[in-house]
C-alpha cells in the first residue's frame, strides 16, 4: 500500500492506493479526520470523520499515483462542500 497525507483546513486527509486482489491495478482509499487542538502546546488530536476503503466503488487505476490523486481530490471536495456534515 502506498499513501499520502495532506491538510485541508481543519481536516487531515490520508489517501492510499491498495493493490487490487488479483493484481490488476490499484484501488483508492481515503480517511478524513477532523483535527482538534490538543491539551498540550503543539499537540493535535484527531477523530475520523469519514472513511472509504473502496473509493469509486472499487474502480481499478493503472498506477498508485492515479489512485492516490483521485482519492485526494474526492476528499478535498468532500471537505470543501460538506465540512458541516463531517463534524465529530
């Protein structure tokens, strides 16, 4: 599995590419976590707001980079459009 993480406002996005079961491409996965300020200085706590282990109904991309790019874009779109629905 390959993954990438980024920050979008109050959310942390983890996007991954998982090799398909029969080795015929990569499936995209994502986790969106709302970051809450921690009790101590500089510490952050987060809670999962949304998770999808098979983004786009398990569509198989040719490369892990394509799968990760798609998952990141979908997660960013979700945060921008529905951040009120992602509260924990």
